[in-house]
């Protein structure tokens, strides 16, 4: 029995040593890949930072209002955030590619899923960025239009436009990410539809008089303005 | 070439029939039937009186009139096909008309006229506003004479204005243009003007046509081009501007037609105005400044003030991206004053305008938004100008405008500094 | 030999205007004569003309180049004798060439025996043959025609101590047509020449035959009475002969001279001629089409007579002041070129000796409705001498060759009736018949071809005219039709190449055949017919449906 135990122990040790000997090179490879990956990610980060500086990304983000949003959340600047994101995603991606060398069953599938998900993640980011740009642009346009047309509450109008666009953008991003798709879409539809319905009812039925008064004031303001502009023709 | 697309087959065929001309007169119309008949008759009379031996033609670029405008223009032709007993002419006078599309565009029409003048090798080309109710035959001589006979390249008009007519011109366009180039072009956005074949050939392939500036305000671009390139410019006094009843463009549209092209032209030719070369002296035929005190503008000053104040307040976030902090605080201070104490000084106005120009140059925000953001400031300036000159005599009014121009000239170094400064935040 | 009796022969004619004095000198006295002219008839036959219009050859003191006649029934001795004239006439007829002579009805020379008698006393039987007055204030409405030389239409006669009336030079007293004897005598004069065989008369200065107070003394109704009478007698006694009116009037004012086909057969279309020159310089057909639009329809048996130049100045009487100033500025910038509200230059110098313009103008002359007249020498592009007095600069000797006296005369050059043109451009060494005959593409050869083509169809002389009005105003285009035959003439009046679209839809299906080269051009379809034309080019197309 002692011999059997020794033999079994010896066999187990052999298997372990065999397994370790099988794993160790791969582990070493993985570590090398991780190191190389870090270097690559770092270089990419540096290049991206230069590129973003070249295209004035921070300036655009400021226009989009993204800078302000991030600073409120005590987050770094948009370009800083982006280069960090790219750095980590690159390194993690390479790491995961390295891990796949370990040949651990089951892990491959998840690593694959991760890589397949990455493009959608970036698309969603891009959609959000564009949406923020657009919201800033149209909010400003609405503000200018309202101010120059002497509409009441121009800021409210401007913010409403901004919020609407951002909400639309976020729901599009979530849809792209595949997160709570149906919930988001339904929620968006409910909110948007309610808003439109409410305005219709308000102006159509409940606020006829108000609507009428508003329109009359608006039109006569336009006439007055035109009259004034006409008498004081700028050209 | 762009002109291949802008001259339709129909127009090209008509131009072939016209052949080489000495003088071309262009009109841009869109439903101008009420006025165009008279305008074209007067043009014809002027051409026959002052250029009886020259080969002349009238070209109408129409934006899709449905009221018979084009037919009225064509009816003014003098040909052997239709005999008129009212007067005799040595030559045929072609009055041709072609529709360029249904999207009315000043720029497209001007481009067509310039291209046609170039193709027909016209030595002189005049553009006349189709609603000029005060047009006289001698306008043809005033506008075309210096170009055709005396080798001028560009003739700008001088009008007799109502006291507070054209504040955007007298308080912004004119002072800025003068500060940039040292030339007192009273009407940088002329309703009527003339140019030579030399200037015209430059215009045909000009980059302005593909820009909003060229589409909305080609007259301003043309004037500044003439200044930038050192062309020989003459001003001719035409008398009252006079325009038949047509709704005036609203303020934002007016800004887009004037200030936008002004800023664009500054950018396009910054080398020329930052250190303007020696250019021929500006010759003016007739008075350089004439103001009519007939009739008073019925202005709601309170509303002007109120719109400045609300604009300065509500657009703070926008103005922050355009003007300097100092200027912004001064504007906000001005906005806090009541009517009795309100005053938008010349210095503040000049500084603000130059900062707007610089912001346009940097594309601090959307360029169109920059232009729109100027509206409340203009109103404030208009309020100040009107209240300061309500009872001023014409001479005094002229001196005020002159003082404003001097202020703009004094602040030119500031503009140069802003223009060449590195981008904010980078 | 009798010429064939062709009704309305003058409609098909091409007339050659010549002064016998200028054509050829057969006897070496320095002056052309009838025998000389007869020797040159072969040349004229070869050229292709069908009638000669002779300028006055009657005895005359020659103070107005023969228009001051002192004997209506004879030939000036410098030009030969009556027999010489008859010889010439027969020679012309032998070659199928008709002869039209000048007849100055309005006035005579003051050397004419009639006037000598008339002035001799107040009681002389011929006193009333002229228009006399005690004062020079009558008929104030009449204009002075020779503005450069005459101050008044009255001249004082020191012999009879009265004023006599003269519309032209003072040495050309006007005959008094209120006197039946004058009218009868003038018919007798005409009869004299008709019996000899002339084919017609160019009646000079017809608008001025009568004077009436309170009028401008031109185109008075009485004039037409006289003409009608002459015409009646002509048709009765000498059918087939022709009367051509020289009346420098607006077309509408000329219309009465045709009557109802019972007055003149032909009349010069004076207002058209300067407008042809004007249209060429303006590069605009407007002056030409406008005057022809204003030209009234004339009786079917009548005909307009067209010309480019003649022995007189290019008259600018029938144009507006603006037009006259323009013509002076562009065609006669030197004062010496101007005379009596006109320009005294020949065709070639007027057109800067530009062969293309000369061809174009001749093309117009031959294709516009009317009978064309070629002024002698213009077929070879002769020049002029504006420094010879009066209109003599355009009446210099014909240039036959580059030799002695241009082949005109064997006399000493100093004895020639007029100096030859000698400058390097137009001088007889460069411009002469002999040289041009040798060259296939000379102007003379081209003129011969032109006349050949014109005579190939009666359309040009007898057809209707309808103008096309293409948008390109530099192109003058018109359609001539006679019966089933149609010709399209297209003329580029501009110095630069032109494209023109012609609306020929009603001739759809016809092929165009260019008449000079006889090459075919594309068939007329639905679309406007596009032609491209070189500078001053013209086309004559015959339309054929095959």
C-alpha cells in the first residue's frame, strides 16, 4: 500500500509537473504579451493624444458641453478620458488575447464575446459624442432664435431642445449597446409621446385662450418688430 | 469651370445671339413686375442717351417669377422685328431674360451676370436693383461712364439717405471697411454698381460663390475684393436710394447678407487689409455724404433697449465664446442701465465688432451663430445712435459717423492682435 | 440687230453705269469716247452686265460733268459724233446689251441756246421757258441742294436784270414746266433718242420740275402729270422702253413716282444704300431691315434700282442727324472726304479695300429686291482721289492695265481729262483689268461669277422678299421666292465668325444647295437650322425638295 501511495503520489506529482511544465511557457508567453501589450497601449495613447490635440478635440468637446459635464463629475478632460479609455481597452484586449494562450477552456468563448462587443461600445460612444455636439449646436441655435425673435423664456426653450436631443442620443447609444433596449425605447416613446400629446392638448383644448393670446402676442410682436425694423431699415 | 453649370442652355443660346457687347446691364429679379417695367425703360433711355453708338445689352437673371417679370424685361428690347415709333436707335438693343432656378439667390444671379459679362467681353457691366423707384437715365452715365471711358474698375454709389436709414451700413459696414483699407466707401453693400472687365474676370472663378458669403452678400464681397486687390474705385452720387414697397429683410437676415460676407472677406484677404498696399486714390463724383431729413423714423426706442438688455443677458453663454471677458462685462453693465442712462459707446462697439470678427475667424462657435449673436448688440448701438442724433443737423450727423470711423481706425491694431493671436485654450 | 422683246426686261437686268469720257480713249486726245467704249463692249459682255447706263454725253460746258447740257440732240465733240454713238449703240445691241441714257429734264446749261434766247429780253418767245422773278424771295420753302457752293436757289442775271431759278448750280437754270412748249420740246428730245434706238432714260432731278409758293418745291402733283404724259407717249410709240427716276426721297415719297404703273418703271432706292454701309459698320442688320420694312409695295411692273456707289457723293440726305454723324465718323473722318451732305469716295476705299466686305456688299446688292447698278471700276476695286475737286475723285479713268496711262489712252498723261489713281494700293499698276483677268480668284473674276449666279434665276430680279429675324442681329437673312422657286440668302455683317439659328420650319424637308459651289447642305428639319459663318461671309442657298 505504501508503494501504491508513493506510486500514486509520484504519478500525481508527475502529472502536476507535466501540467506545470505545459502551463509555464504559456504563462511566460502571456506575461510577455501583457508587457508588449502595455507598450503598444502606451504608444497608442501617446499617438491618440497628439491626434486629438491636432483635431482640437477638447475644443469640440467644449462646444458640445462634454467638458463641462465631465468636470462636474470630477472626471478628467474628454481627451484625457478618451486616451485612458483607449489605453485600458487596448491593454485589456491584448491581455485577454494573451490569456487565450493559456488554453483554459470556456475562457475563449468569453474573450470572443468581449472582442465582438468592442465595436458596438465605440459606436455608442461616438453616437453620444455626436449627440452632445448636436445638442449644443441646436440648443444654441434655439437660444439665439428665441432671443432675436423676442420669445419668452428662451433659456427654457434652449434647454428643452438640448435635453430632448441628449435623451434621443442616449437611447440610441443604449440601443447600440444592447442594454435594456426595450425598456429604454418604451420609456423614451412614453416620455416623448406624452410631451407631444400634452402640448397638443394644452394648446388645442385646455389652453386655447392662452395659446391664442400667445400667438397674438407673438404675431403682433413680429409685426411691431417688422414695423420697427422697416422704419429703421438696417440696410 | 463653375460657370459651365450656372449658365443654362437657354441663356447661353441667348448670349450667342447677343454676341460681343461693350456694355452689359444686369438685373436680378424675383416677382418684380410692379417695378421692373419702369426700371428697364429708364435703363434703356439712359443707355440710348449716353451710349448711343455702343453695343449694349440688358441681362435679367430671374429667380422664378410668376408675375410676368421676365416678359416685361424682354419687351424692352429694341430690334428690327418690332418697330417702335417713339424713338430711333442706331443699333439693336437686346433685353434678355433667363430663369436660373426657383431657389432665389442673390449670389447665383450675380455670378450669372459676371459670367455673362465675361463671355460677352463687356468692357463695363452695371448691376441695377430691380426695385429702384428713384432710378434716372443719368445713372447709366454715372455708373458706367467712369468704367467705360475712364478706366475705373469699380463704381460704387453714394445715396442720399434718410437720417436713420441704414444704421448697419453707417455704423458697421462703412467704418470697418474704411478702417481695413483706408478708403471711404460709403456703400460697401451697393444696390447699384458697375465693374470693369478686369474685375469681372476675377469674379467669375472667385471662391466666394461656393460660400454662404457669396450666396447671400455678393455685393459686399465684390466691394471688398475690389479694395483688397487695389483696383481703381470711383464713387458716384446717385441721389435718393428709393425702394418701392417691399418688405425689408429682418435684422438677422440683414446681418447674414452683410456682416457674414464682411467677415468672410476679411478672412479671405487678410494679407491685403492687415498691411494694405498703396492703391489709387478714391475719386468721388458728387457729394460723399448726403442726408435727407424728410420724415422721421417711427422707432420704438424702448423696445430696442429692451431687446439689447435681454439679449445681452440671455446670450451670456454664447457671448462668452465670442467676446473677451472685459467686453462681456461692459456689455452686461450696459444692459443693467435704464433707458435714460443707456449708452453703447463707440469704443465698446468697435471693440465688440472686432472681437466678433476674430471669433468668426477662429470659428469659436458656428459662424452663423456668431452673426446671429450680433443682433442684440446692433440694437443697442442703433438705440445709442438714434438717441444721440435725434435732432442733429446733417453736418453734425456726418461728423458723428466720421468720429465713429476714427474710433474703428484707432482700434485696428487691436483687431490685428486678435487676428493673429493663437487659438484660445490651445 | 433687235434685242429680244422681253417684257419687264429691266427687272432682270444688271446695269453698268459708265461715263463715256472715263472708259476708253480711242483717238489719243486724253478723253474717252464712243468708239473707245464700243471697243470695250466685249469686256462688259464678259463681265455679264446686260445694260449700260450712260452718263450725260451731250454738248456741255462741262461745269457739272455734263449735267449742264447745252444741246440735247448731239454728242459732245470730245466723245465723238452722233454716228459714233449710233455705232456704239448697234455694237451694244449685237452683244445683247441695252443702253439707257441720261436725260436731264429739270435744267439746262446757261450756255444752252434756249437760255441765251430767254435771257436776251423780257419779250423773247423763249422768255417763259425758264423761271424768272424780280425778287429772290419767292419759294422760300425750297432747300438748297448744293450747300457747299450755292447760297440761294435764285441767281441774278445781269443781262435781263431779273433773277432766275436754279435748284442746282447757278449755271444750271431750271426749265419752266408750267410752259407747255417746254414739255413738248422735252418729249421731242426724248423721241429723238428713242428713234435712234436707246432702251431707256434715267431722268435726272425729277422731283424739282415745278415750283409753287408755300411748298418745298419737291414732288409736287404737277410733276406726276408731266411724267404720266411722257410715259403714255413712250408706251404708245416705243413700247418696251424704260424710264428710271433719279429722286432722292424717302421710299414712301417715291411711291407716287411709280403711279399705278403709269409713271416711272424704276426708281433708285436712295435711302437703302447708306444703310447698307451703316449696317456693315454697326454689325447690325437693323438699319437695313428697318428701311426695307418702311418701303411700300410698288406696282408689279415697277422695280427698285439698287446701287452701292455712283458718280455722286454717297448721299446722306435720307438719314437722321445721328446716322449722318455716325457715317461721317466711321467712313469719312477727313473733312476732304465730305461733300454736300455726303461722302465722295468709291466702294473699295470706303471698305478699306477689304475683299471680304467688298464681296459681301456686292452680294447684298445682287440679292436684295431690285435691279442692281454697278458703277464702272468697282468691279475691279478702283480707288479714288479725294483731292480732285467736286466729285471728280470718283470719276477717274478706267484702269485697263498697268502700262501707259493705265491702258486708257495713248495720249500724254498730262492731257488726260483727269489724273489717274497712282498710289500703291489703288494705283493702276496694282488694280487693273488685265491683271485681274489673269487671276482666277481676283475680284473681277469673282464679280463675273457673282453675276453668272445671279442671272441663273429670275428670282433675284422678280421674286418677293421675306426677312427672317434670327436672334443674332449680326446676321441678315431673307427668303426670295418666285413661283415654286425659293432662295435663302444669309449674310454675316460682322467682322467675326457667327453662329445663327434660322427658323426654316415651313421649308421643312428641303435640301439647301449652295449656289456658288453647288454643294448640298443638310436637309431642313424640325429644329432651327444652325449655320456657322466666317467674317463677312454670305450664302445663297437654293431650296430643293428631293
